[in-house]
């Protein structure tokens, strides 16, 4: 039975979507159908298609009462919108249907698990959000919330755990047919932790153990956990709030964290061995993964930053897009990310140059565009004569540009959008220390993917990634190169078109 609240949201999105021209959206990144988008939810493969749900406020391009938007795809690049899947229409979720996940049940139904939010109000006017975990079952289009919601609430939490910071369940099915779910929570020390719950049927859940503890190492509250096995390791993805930088590895604010270690499935014991950032750029948060039918572990994140997302013109009809899907692997104890291989099918118009000497500013015939895939390989023109700086500038005209620059003596790669047309004093720069051993010798490989309003930079075959959005006018489509010193550059560039 579809509620009136959900029916109204579906009617609104279907009507307003028609007013947003396709040229004003990204071309091959999923954007919100209308209004506002944040975290990816329910990333799953069901009935022959990839399903992506997302945090959604259809009525405004700013955050509001959370619904679940819904889209499907055959290849994770061409998306079809489906009607909104969930709306805040029950007492236990009346203030929002927050993030969650999806799995396929043995009987063929699609099971969603999400965080329901209900605010309790006090006599002094203050309020407190109570967060619980809830279920809905459906057929890939319509979903019905189960009668015994919420299935996890305050009574299921260990002593000292916050009932206000208890959210973002990520489910999976184990080899023995039972189910697990990790949920973000805040313990008594005020930092973050990841709780593990188990179930025999996916419907009745119970607390098993604390899977991982922050102990005030990485920010405070840990949001949006995802846990899986990959290349013989246990991998835990988390989005910590209120982080402090640790050299170049983490940035101030809300960021992303990957913990890699050993995992014993029989005892559900995860032992951390290494930690790292997932993305070193400006706009990437709350990633979620899916296991593709061919065995690839694929990740998508919200391509936005909480400290900048509400600084946009109120007349903008939409805000929010997802990152490019990324294939994950663990190599030498580190998480590596590569662009989804299906992207290669969108390539056309190959332009290639080899051993181009770059000294000062140069442009190259055929190298331009706002939907492009560029592979650059850099090295000093003369061995041992290391250049001071290299930069590639894109979305460029006489007024605007966004740049990626590299200083080999420091080993620092920087993304900079301060000249992209923004009129606000928001985050415009981020830097990462390139981990490749030859970086300080001036050797660097980057793959730069542009899609109208974004750039994603994959460094040295995905050892590090930097992501940023920008809203420069589409007429600014120039690409140029700069070097202080002399760089020998190889470049292969393709146009990307759906």
C-alpha cells in the first residue's frame, strides 16, 4: 500500500524532472532526479539490473526530510529513474528515512534496511533525534515497510551506546546463509564505533559484537560503514565526522576512511592492520559498494562535501551527484581504485601525443572539452633535471579554470578550483602526498576524467584518487598545460559521450 506522502513525492518528481534540461546535468554520473541528493543507499544488483537508492529531498535543492530516491542501470553509466522508494510516512521514521542498504532474499524479494528518525521534543523546546533500524520489502519498484518496524532500537544497543547516533546499516549474506549488518554508532567516550548485528532470516536481528572502535583516533562519529572481504583482506569503509588532519593523509571536517586487516568469518573478528583515506580531494563522502555478478567489488560515493553543499543559489533545481563507479582491489596492503571498465565503451575521438616538451604554457590541438578521459605520463625532460612544477588546467577560458598541479620536490599533488567561478569562500584546494616512490624524481601517471561539473583524478593506476565538483559555465572547455622547468609528457585523450 503506497502512502499519500510517497504518492505525492512520486507525482512531484515526475512533474519537475521535465523542467531540468539534460545539458544541465552530468552526462554519465548519476544525479538526483529533482531537488537534493546525498548518500548512496541500497547499492545492489537485483533482477538483472544495478539499483541505486539515495538520500533524497525532492521538494528543495537543500537538505530536508529524507526520502529514498531510486534509479537503475545496466552498466552503472546509463541510469533510468524509478519512482521514489521510501518516504517518511510512519511514526518511527516521520522525521526521515536515512541511509541504509539492500540485499536479495532467497525467495527473490528485495529487502531494504534503513535508519528511521523520530524526533522527541522536550518542554524547553529542544529536541533529540531517536534513530532506529527499519525494513521494507519489495519487487524493485514498490516497497512495503514491515509491520514490526523498527527491527533494531534502543533496547538492542549495548550499555553506553547513543540512541541518537545509531545509523546507516549495511547488510550482507554470509556463506552459511545467515545475515550480518554493520551500523554506525557513538559509544560513551563520544567518538565512533561500528556495531555488528546478525540474523538467521534477514528480519529478526540481534547484537553480536563491536566490530571496530574509533577511540578518538579518526574524527568523532563514524557514519556509513561498509564491510567486505577483498583479495584476502577484510575491508571496512567509514565516513568519520569532524576529522583532524594527520599530515596529508586526512583532512579537516567530514572525510572518508578505509581500515584494512584480517577477518575471521567464523568468529566475526576484524583486526585492523592499516588505515588510509579513500579519496584525497574535496568532494567525496559516504561511499557504498556492491559485489557485481562477475565478482568485482564496485564503489560509488556522494560527490559532494558537507561544508560546501548548501552554498548554492536557491533557484538551482537540483544538487547532488554520485562519483564514477570504481573497481576496488587491495594491493600491498592498500586500497586501490580504478574507473569502472565499462567507461571505456564511451570513449571516442582518440588524440595522442608522445614526448611533448612542456615549458611555460602550452595548448595542444584536439585537447579540449568538458566530457573527457585523459591519461598523462610525466617525467623530466632530462634525467636528473627535475622540474619545479607541472599543472594541467581544464574547464578553462579567459576567466575561469580548475587546475591539478604537481611539485615533485615536495611530492605534492594539488587540486584547485578557486578560479572556477565560485563567489563563496568555501573549500577550494586539497593536497595529497603522492605515495609512489618515483614521484620525487618527477615521474607521475594520472588519469583525469571530466563530466561537465566534476573531475576525478586517478593517480598512478589508482593508488590515490582526488575528486572535486565545480559549476563553471559549460562554454569554458579549454585544457592547457604548464611547467616551471621542462617536462616530457605523454598524453592520450578521449571524448566521453553516452
